[in-house]
C-alpha cells in the first residue's frame, strides 16, 4: 500500500484531467478497475460536469528571470484549476493571487478554485515574505476545455444482489494521507474481497470528491436502492488513532459493525457523530440519497496541522498505519459478511447440548467459559429476529465468539440460518 | 411592568369580587382585554362558581377599643373569603381563627377559605404573642352573595387558527411576585405580540387560579382542540434564576423551545419535571384536557421564604428581573413562531451553493464557520420531517443561526417551507 | 422456614428418585401439594425423562478394609447419578473418578453426571492427598432403572385466570442455601397467598432444575399462555444482600415490581441483567416459551465460595435471612396484586377534593404532604393507561402511598378500576 501511494504521490491530480486519469490507470495495474469518462457539460443533479483542467507548467519569476514560485518544484504551488495566465505585474497586483499559511511558514497550502474562474499560486509564508516589490512574470500554462470527468469503479460480485459501497476520493494532488492512503487501503481491500467469494456485492468507487461523487451518484441513481450500506475511506496512513464517523441515523449496521470491531481491538479509538461536513458521506446522507455510509479515518480532516498542506507528504504516512487501517476495514466487513440471523430448531427450553458434544458432561461447576456462554446466548436469541451482532452486543462477547458458536450449532442441526 | 404591578398592589383581590374586577379593568388601560362575568352557581365541571365575595372592612379591637388587627393596614390581615362576622369573644374563642407564622415572626401569612365557610384573621407572630387575655371585638364587614366570577381574555389573531395560550392567575391580594409579576409580563408580551402579526393566534387569559382556570376551561371546552401549546406565567419578578417546569410529556414543543432558549441565554436556569401540583398547569394537564402547557417562573412556588406572606411585596420584585423574564418569554415565542419545517428542492446530494453565493469559492480550507454549517445542516435535514428546532438541537447551533440559514436558503430557492 | 430446611437437609436428593419424592412428601405436611410422577422415557421437548436413580450405599475402602470415603458420612461423597459399581482397583485407576477442590481443601464438591453414564466420588482435597498407592475396594450400591421423575405443584386459585408462577428447584442433595432456602420461602409464601384470596392464580412448582423444569413445561405447554409472569426462588438463606436478575426484556411487570420494592426497602441490593445461564429462568426465557420470569436470590449462584460444596450447610443459612427474603417476596407479590389501572370519573380539571374531605380546606400553604401528592398524581394519571406502579415510579412515591390514595379516591367515587 505504501509503495502504491509512493508511485501516485508525484502526480498533479484534480477533479478532472490527465493527472486524475493517470492515477486511475495506475490502479488498473492493481485491480480490474473500469474507467468512466463523463463528458463536460453533463448534468449531475444541481451540478454540471465542469470543463477538464490540464496543466503543463506554472511559475512566477522575478525581474532577474529567476523562478521564485515553480509548479515543477511542487504541484501544490498552483491554485488548483487555475485559468491560463501570462502577464507581468507588480507585487500589489499579484498579491491577491498568492496563498500562504502565516502560522505554518514552511508549508505550502492546498487551495482550489474549481467552480469560480480564478488563478493563483500557493507558497510558503517564508517565500511570500521574501518577495520584494518588483515586476513579476506570471505564467500558468493550463487549459480549461471541454473534456471529461474520470472515475474508476470495480464491482466485486457476491452471492447477493445487495451491495456494499466503498468510496475513496482521488482528486487531490500531492497529498499523501489525503487521500493516497484511502485509495491504497481500498485497493488492497478490493483485492482481498475479490479473492473471497463474498456474500454481498461490493462496489469500489474511486472518484473526485464532491463533484465526482455527485456525478457518480447521478449516473447510478436507478441502482442506488441496492446499496445497503457503505464506507468512505480516507486519511488512513497517519499515526493517529482510528476515528469512526457515524451515519446520520447513528445505528445503521455499518455503525454497529464498525463500533463493535473498534471496541474489541483493544486500542484507543474515537467516535464522531454525523455532521453534514467532511468528505462524501455528506452526499450519501443527503435527503434524496439517504444511504447509510460511515467514514473510517485515522485523524479526521482538519484535525491535524499538516492537513491540506505540503507537509501531508509521504513521511506523514507509514506502512504500519496503513496495515492497521486495512485490518480494521477487513474486520468490519468480515463481520458484516458473517452477520446472519438464525432460527432455533428447538425453541422450547434449551435443547440437550450434552448429547451433541456442545456442553460439559459433568455438572455442578461454576460459570461456563465464553464458548459455552456464546452457545447459550445464540440459542436464547435465535428467534429469527436478532442478528449475531445483536447477540454479541447484548452478551458482551466478541462477534467472532458468537459467530463460532453459531457455526457449531448449525453443524449440530440445532439452529438454521434465516 | 413594575409600574403596573405597583398600581395593582394595594387592591384586595380574591377569586371573585370587586378587587378582581378592578384589577382586570386596570389591565384594560394597557391592552384591549375583554371581561367575562360568569354567574355564581354556574357549573364548571365538578365545581360550581361560588358566591361573590366582597369586603369593606375587618378588624379585631381590644377592650380599650384599639384596633390591633386591621384590614385597612394590610389586606392580608383577613382570611380571604371570610364570612361576615360581628361578635365579642375571649382570646381562647378567637384563637382558632388567627393564623400566623411562628418561624417568620414579622410577616403576615396569606390564607384563604374559598370553599369552606369560615372567618379569620392573619397576623404576625409578634402581634399574636402581644395579645393578652381580653375580650375582643371582631368585625368582618364582608358579603358572600350571588354575583359572578370575573376573568379577562385577549385574543391576538394570527395567520393560523392554531392557538397558543398564555395564562396568568390574578386572584391574589397584595402579593407582588405572586402574581402581579406574571400579570405584568403577560400584558407586556401581549402588547408585543399584538404589534407583530404573529403566525399563531394567541389567547391571553387573566383569571383566578384553580376555580378561575377551571371555569375558563369549562366555558371554552369546545375550543380547546385549537390550542396547540401554552405557558403559565407566574412569579416573574424576584431575583432568582429562571425555572422551567415541563409539561406532562416533557418533550412537547413548548418544552423543547423553552429549554433551547434557556440553554442558550448563558445564564444559569433550572428545570423541574412535571408534577400535578403548583399553578394551573395542573388543570391543563388533567386527563380530559391534556394540553401541553409549560410554566416559566423565576423561583418556584413555595421555594422562597416570602412566598404567600406580606413579604412578597413590591421590594421583592424589580424592573430588571421583570425585563429579564419578558426577554425569555419573547425569545421562546419568537422561536415557536419561526419554527418551520422545510423541504429541500434539491434533495439529491448537496446543491451547488457557490454559484448562489452561499459558499466560499476558494476550496481547501479547514472547518467552516457556523453560518455555513447551519446551511449544510438545514439542507441535510430539510426532508419535510424535521423542524428548525430539531435541526438546531441536533447540530448544536443556536436556533437563530439555523433559522437565518433557512431564510437564506429560501431566498436562494433551494428549500421551501412545508 | 429454617426448621423445614433442617428437616430436609439430610436427604440425598437428585433429579429423580426416592430422595426427591420424600422431600416433596414432607412439603405436603406444610401445603396441599400435588405430586406428579412422569415416567422415565417420556419425551420432554428435545429431552427424555431419564431412568430413576436410587442409591443405598457407596464407599471406597482401603486394603485394611477401612472406609476412607463414605456416602453414609455425607451424601455429597458420591457423584450424583453414579452407575452401580463394585470393583477393586489401584489408585491410578480410581483417580479419574475422584473429584475434589484443590483451592478449598476441607470442602466436598457437589458433582453430577445425569446424562452421561459415569460413577465417581467427591471428597475433600485433604482426603485425596492422604490416599496412598493401594488397592481400593469401590462400592456404589445404586440403581438406574425405569421409574419416574417427580415434581410437586400447588395451584392457589385467584379471582382471575391469569397465572403467576413460583418455581423452586429441589434436586440438590445436602445443600442448604441451594435450594432448601428457596423451597422453604416458596412454601411459606404459598401458605400466605393461600390465606389471602388473591387476585391472580398462583402456581407453585417444586421440581428438579433443568430436566424437571423442562418436563413440567412440556407437560403444561397448552396452559402456558395463562402465565403472565413468574419468579425463580433460590439461594434465599445466606447473609448476602438481595439480588434481582431481570427477565429477558428487562421491563416486564415482574421486573418493575421487584425493583420498586427493592429500591424502597432502604437496604442495599443488586440487580443483574438477564443472561441465559443460571437457574431455570433460562428455560422460561427460551424463544418458544418466552414467559417473563425474574429471579430473586440473595448471593447469586457461583458468587459465594461455599456454592455447590459441603460448606453450603445449615450454618450458611439463617432464620433472619430467610425471613428477610420472604418479606421481599411478599412485598413484590402484594404490589402485583394491587397494581390496578384506574379511570378518572372527573377527567376535566381536578375534581373538587375539599368537599369530599380529600384536601385541606384552608388554602395558601406550601407544598402538600405525600398523601395529597399521591391523590393528585393518581387523578392526573388515571386515564385508563397507567397502572399504579407507573404512577409510583413517575411520582417518586412509594407504591403503598399511591395505592392508598387510589383506595381513597375509589371510596369517594372519583376514580374507578378499569
């Protein structure tokens, strides 16, 4: 995962254009992703797919001809979606087009102007302060022309038509945690799911944030009823603890599954209530879409200083954090895959477990061990109403323990799957 | 408000009679109140409107002819609703008819005997202790005769037929906080509402406690279905903090609105669960009436030492406390007036706010400010189900912020009122 | 109760056999119990009534002919339900059939092998450690033959067909707290209920744990719909505090009644959430039976060191603990008996209480006393929906206070029983 992020890091992505396209093509080396090109001008609910943005070069040079801000040095240096520009101007004319971070003087901010024609440069506060009154040459060799918005999608077919959505935004230029980390985790999770004959059908979507998600939703509107739940994957490589942001209802299966897994991992984690700000969980939660989509990140957006700056680079993320994030994702979807509902074949009193090898034969002892308690709980709750996660939560046992008991009871013919 | 209370203070009110009538006539100088005279003997559910009580004079004089208890000095000196009396008697005969407060030796208690024919005098403990064995002349120049129970009512028409009830009891003689303060606040609130073209129709009722409220309800039984919610106004002039007593369900709109306002005033306040004791909220909460009526007081009944004594005088209440109470009432009813439900015209994903001037045009920043969060919350929740108060409570934002966002979104054509 | 337990203590009971039968016959000296004999081989849901076990003698003697483990000394010395045995063997052959408690070296454990043919001896750790390599004579003079499982039942008819179940397991040999204490309390409670013309019909069942309960349920399946609630009575003589284990729903009437009583006894108590382990509450909570049955013990099973050992003897239980347990049971069922629902005959506003002698006649005082508050609460809540326990819980008053107010209000014709 780290190597994939490293390969993608240098590319200048945006919500459209060749950087985005190239990124998705690289993912095709990893998983059988299908690329979709949605033409500029296509309506997407209240939005329209914008003109495609491509950039070749951009710089500001001083009167000595020295490039003092240079896109070739770092692709964050250009205001993302800058219109083409070629002019000479004084500092006071240039100044409104320069973006820096006074509080973090060595970092370049990430700034965009997707839907408002503008141009600009992002630079460190030190660079800005070192710029004397001078006449500067400003060059942005970009294009904003009819083209397409590109997104990638992989459907992993399951036994059931019911779908699970995994969404990673992939529009940011050289920002490692946001969101090469999320892309890498979903790629790896997709590979694992693809090898596992899953119960649910998984749809893994790699699209630009906001407009990309909105475009994907508008292109798939008639299909959305099949999506049972989903997860937005982002910010999964930093050293922070995992943070789960709940769906709007707060008690959807994806919430219950994620929180059960996080509670039983024995490492600290955080929970955030839903709010209609953040990543694309806000689109899925809009009143007309209304799909329960959670979000599992490490440190959330805006909560770490390197967020949306040049300091969100490959040193901010680590293979071990990515692996830890992946393991949590795997556990959550394993739980969802195995979360069946059962019916007790012997609903009147407890069945005789001893004769089936499911209970100790000598009586009179104290409290039974967890496996035996799990067997008793599954029998007690197997009325065709409670799923195994309900039973795990109620009993205080781990999902795996309860699911293991259910497997034993099915094998003994005592319960059946509903 | 203080001046009105001062004007009303000297009058000897009761649940019927000229003092009550004069009080309501004085209110007619302030607001266009209609007075209703319900004849003695009129049935009011399980009750009957009693004979009208009027009093001209009352005293106890000693064998030297000195008036040692004198109604002319303080109208609390007579047991309210005392039957006429003229007799000479020894102290031991008089003693069962004397009421004092041993623990508060300088205060005269307020005592009544509305539905049980009796006579008596209230006096300070010091007065009582100073009374030697003697033969006393007892005079109560009162009348209990067929007449009427008087109440006043003002209906402020609104856009909607749905009604809001404001109730202030006005039966107490010279007690300032209980309830000249409540009368004054409702008078002022009625004046403000009357100038505001409100959405709801407001019914402001000034009636004696208990029997007056019961009589008003029995006279208006067929109309009660229109009353959506209400508030009992009492004890609003003392220096204590505001105290909201919930309706029986505890989560009616009047509860939610009052608690939201109180929580966001940034001064301490208290909440009391419903109980069927106190003021006339108990009548509104009776099983056959069942209207959600809250009660907003400062220090509640029985919780301050001056309660129902001569120390509840004009020095117990202050203009600033009355003004503070009025401001809370205004905020609560402003909230209720503005608490609309909206439908999102663009329910699929977020609408494009930037092109409507509702969102910053440069992207990449951290968390948005409250106005922007309010806009996102209203959009997310505008599904025709949640009122603005729901949205304010869920988002943690102030109602005004959320309502302001709704106004902007309506102006932009993004949402519509349901 | 203590004397009855003392009489029953020496008998070697099991889930079938003469010890069980004799125990129930002794109970017939106390209450008019009916004994039922269910033949071996009778199906009971997934189970079958086992062969009847009887034992006359059992011992292990050493090569000197000395009995070193002797059933005549303590009936716990034999593994309950041991098959007949007569053999000579070396210690290493005997060892797998010896059960002791290494951590509690002076106590004999209680061990059983009801459904798996086996034989064995239970002994103290000190006895075990004192056994040299030797050749031992092993004698178990028992029989396992077709017979019957015996249980006893007493039905106390009530005004209503609705039934309340009291269940005490009675299969354990010489264990005092588990469950001679439970048997003794239910016998005494049955005597008290039998003298009281109860509202509900009470079914008091004394049966072996697990298989006895299952057999009773299978014999009464068509009748179970009449059982509204129940209680498992066990472990009621030790010095620990009372512990109530909730039903599966946790808010059944038996839960609410028990917790109300326990909260108002002014002594510490414990509450345990339902789990499908423990005593026969687990059978009643199985998905096909699903009767709300609580369990009131003192220290629960497995939570005291003497549990299922020879130290659970007559010195572990006391008359005062038994009496305290009985008083709690009596209070709980008195509450259930008196927990009526009422309808207010005067639902519009408060009725005039003063004229009915239900309210003080002089007005103006502070807060009323509990009796008056109970009257107001009952009137307010008497809408045919809330039972008295609801009203007690909501008002914070004791059930007895609220029930007393209801009696007064019925007498005055103000409310009526629904």
